[in-house]
C-alpha cells in the first residue's frame, strides 16, 4: 500500500519468550513467560501406572517430552518464538549458584546420574532437546539443589571422615533473596540475609553478599525437623539404633527422610492438618507444632554469628509460611536478630523463568558446567 508507513512496536520486538520445565516425581510443571509475565501455566499429573513402565528416570524422557509438546500445541503456543528453555536443575555435582547452559558434560551427568537419580534430572535434558529443534532457543538449568557456596569453615563436621555438604532449596531461597533486595532498592550481592524455606523439608541459609556461605543440609539429616524429615538427631542414640538389629538400613533411612518429623510424631506430613488439630484442642499436636517452630528459630539463631551479627533481614518463605500462627512462634524468638519479612509459598516456575530472562538480557553470567 503506497505511502503507508509501518510503525514497529519496539517494546514488543524486545519481548523474550521463555519456557520453564520442572519435572517432579509424579508431575511435570511447565510455564511460558513473555518477559516477566506468565502467559501459560500447566501442572501435568502422572499416574503411578504411567511411570511404572519405566525402570529409570532417564527412560521417562520421551514420555515426558511428548506430553510437554502436546500441551504446548494444544494451548496454541508458538514454540518457534521461544528464546530460552530453563529446566529444573537435577542432582549434578556441587556447583555455584547461577544459570548454566546445558552442555555435553551436564547432559552426561543428568543421564548417567552419578550423583543421584531424580525426576528433576530430566529438566535440563528435555530443555536441550527441545531447544536444538528451535531456530533461536538456548537451554539452561538454574540453581539446582546441589548449589554449593559454603565457606571452608562451614564444611568442617567435627571428624575428618565426615564433611558437611550443601543440599538445600537453592532456587527458591535465591529467588526470594533477590526479590527482597529489589523491593528495598538494594543489590542482593550487597546484603547479608538469613533465608528460611519452610516446606516438606526445612532449610535455613546464611546469605553473605550474594553467596550462601552456610546452610543446613535439609535433605536427610541436618537442622530442624520438618513435616517429613527428622533433622539433626542425637548421634549416639542413632548409632546405637543402627547397630541394634531392630531395623534394616532402608527403614532407618526412611525414619530420617520420609517418615520423620511430623509424620513420626503425628502421622501426617501436612503442617496444616497438625495446626488444625492444635486449634481443635489437641495438646500433642500443639506441642510438636511449637517444637518445630522452636527448632527453626534455633537454626536462624545459629546463622546469625555466621554473618557476625550483621543481618539486613530474615526472610521466611515456603508453603508453611502461610501459617500466621507458626510464623509468629518463630518471630517471637528471632525478632532481635533483624527485620523479619514473610514471602509465603514457593514459585519455582517464576524463579526458573526469571533466571532465564536475566541470562538472556545479560543481567547475570551464563556459566559453564565442567564435568
């Protein structure tokens, strides 16, 4: 049409479309973001029969990838516009926090699982496979649970046969810390924060100038007890139990992770259910609910001297952070340490997408995984 001038919307041209993939043990969550705005969210549930067909997690690759592609197609998502695909980081070797582009070394460890097998290992693998079939897409993982920034002092256990390791809710802790820093118009890398994640597992991290220099290993036996994990146990009693002949190794490990904490005391891994029991007058429920809050507060206190008392804030996040009663039981013991801020829930999909966005915009470094 002669004389007709087309005005290109520069803001639209600069939009970055991101696909986040978070495979769990019984579900696969996917999300599509346009810059920081979610345009599609889906939690795909998998039945036991569907997953029982596969002997290993790696064998589920094609099954899960096809479901993701089918969902995106059904939602009429134009996948050719996707610029970044960010998979949930799996059990790989200990690495620094950040965004890692999926390379051959990372793929090898995700497939062979030398550091442990988990559904999250599929995140990076599916991201890489999908990205290579798209015109301009790159594949990443971000802040897996094995993020390790511990100081050397924090690694000391008390005996050279043992070494403290870092396994914690890195993705959510880091995302909340950055969110908080932005809200107070400061840089995360300039702040000292204590971040508490309250979920099925509980981890408390000391964030010193952008690095988690100390944190309890909340997966299988360190720190506060949680809805389904025992946390730290009296060592002598544990050793005696292990050699008593009463329980096989697998059962003892289950007592530590899966059947510990509130499950052992109250028969449920739902903190909400325990709170409702307590509200209804169950004194046992009230006691153990308060005991869990007590142990969380104690762990926060333990992180204060790690930061030499210089604490800009204590951030509390995770699903249990929705409970005002539980939070208040913690705050009354820790409020003198520093300002307490509550960020209830956990939004792993948003955290994955925002890591991908920052990487694509050059706001954070894209790191190389070295096998």
